C-alpha cells in the first residue's frame, strides 16, 4: 500500500436547502471536516476520522441524522448508519434504531462482529451492551422548518494510504415504519477499498439502492480519475428520474464531487491545501 498525504471530504445532504439554512449547513460541514482533519493531521486513521466527522453531523440538529432526524408515518424516528474500513473490507451497519444519539458509533462497533447489519431492537441491544450512549425516551423528530433533509457522509484517506467511508441518516419524512434506505447498505450508499478509493452518497435512497450506485462508482474508480468517476452517477439516476450526490476519494486521495440535486452541502481538504466548505448548486455555483 502506497503511503502519501491525507485527504477527507464530508457531505451534509443532496437536497433542496432553504436560503436561511445554507450558511449554517456550510458551517456544520466545515466543523465536521475540521474534526476529521485534526485526526488525520496527527497521523490517525481514516476510519477514526470518518467516524468522528459523522458524529459531529449527527449531533447537529440541522442535518437529517442523529438529533436532526425526521419522523416516519408513525411519528417516530428510525435512523440508519453504515461504515466501512477499506483496509480490511470490514463493514458495520445499523438500521431502524430509535434510541441512539450517534448511530455511527454502533455501526463502528459492528466492524468487529461477524454480522454486517443489525436492525431495530437487536441493534439497540448490541449498542447498549457496548456502552454506546442512548436517549432513554427515544430521539425526538426534528421540528424546525429545515426544508428537505437527507443523508450525511464522509470519506477519508490517511497517511498510511488506508481509506474509509461512512454514512448516517435520519430517514425519509413520512415514510412507512421499518423502511431502510441506502445509507446502511454497502455498495449502495457507501463503500471503501484500499487501492481503489472510498465513496459516500446522498439522495433518493431507493434509486441509489436499485442501481448499486456506490458499487458503480467504485468500478469507475478502477480506471477513471476522481472527477470522471463521480460523474458516473448521472446516467443511472436519469434512468429512474432520481436525485443524488456523491463525494469520493481515489486511491491517491484526489477528491471527486457530483450531484444532480438542487443543492449539495459538502466540504473537503487535502494535506497541503486550505479546507473548502460550500453549498453547491445544480449549475455548480458554490456559496
């Protein structure tokens, strides 16, 4: 495995973002990026960096994850999260959890277990046994007028050349109870593999899952640069009339970002460059 410079990118959702929330979400992405960046600067692992960045986004009620999760048709919160270690191909994921402040912490703990995905009460019992913080009364649905909400994600490469990816979501407002989208499904909402790269997606979960969008992008990364690989999301999405956004890193840490949603909240940095945080518009205008 070739060593090199660290690299990290985060996203806060491919969706419509009201004007009043664009600056706060840009700042939230910048804060999450900084948390992951500090770990990489100290020589820490990509895996630790993505987990830490996602925890900050889950703690920020302006994002649809953790404390900012939305209500399903029953008026309850059901959260999903997934994480992948590109060095070992270990995957950890949880779905339909209601009581965890940081679902990505439970997903991270799952990396050491034989199963890949635990759901509902089983996932919560696992998290409790591992001492992961929980909200006894259950996470309350977000009540602010935040416009569209969506998945948050992070990809990173550390100085050892290892990559990791993670996603987390508070679900789809008004959806059927028990619905699981793309966020906890490897090859759909996220994927990471040393020597190829790391991917995290956000958008129409069913369309992302039906097209195995993360897997398609990873395949593209085997032969294409970061920008061209990111653009491979467009044709599958057009076929289904769906919207999504992607952040990715290639094997060397080059960053790719693409989306066809109205806005995409994202931030990124590489060793030796100043961090960038922006709300990217559909016509690629950044604010």
